[in-house]
């Protein structure tokens, strides 16, 4: 994400002097202002965090259980499922009100 977008919001926090010096040194290494470095770093970490939340990770045993379960033939639907399918097909609930 670019830091060149129109900046209209402010974010502030208190940090220790040691952390501030560390951040300033890191910003200099990359040729960023301290503010741009902080924004760049926070946006990257936030993006990675959200991306990681949308990925499901399975170990080998979990993957094998998952794939074997979707490879099995489907079971016959139970009574509750059959009733739900009938209601869905009708588009009405039990009180005969339109629900979709």
C-alpha cells in the first residue's frame, strides 16, 4: 500500500526513547522519514496479519482427513435437512410467510 495517498488522519502513541531511536535509525537505513517508515511498516504488518487470518493452515494429517472426507460419497439427508430443503424449495416458512 502506498504512503502517497492523501493523508487526512492522525495516529499517535507513546513509546520509550530507546524505541524511538531504534525506529529513527531503521528509517535512515531505508532513506525514509521516521513517519513514513512507521506508516510503511505498520501497513505491511497489518496487511500480513489480515492475509494470515484468511488462510487456513492444515498439517499433513489434517489435510488427509479433510481430503478423505470430501472424497466420501454423500450421506442421505436426515429428516431435518429434508424439511429444510422442502421449505427452501417452497420459499416459505412454517407459518406460510414468504421468506425469500
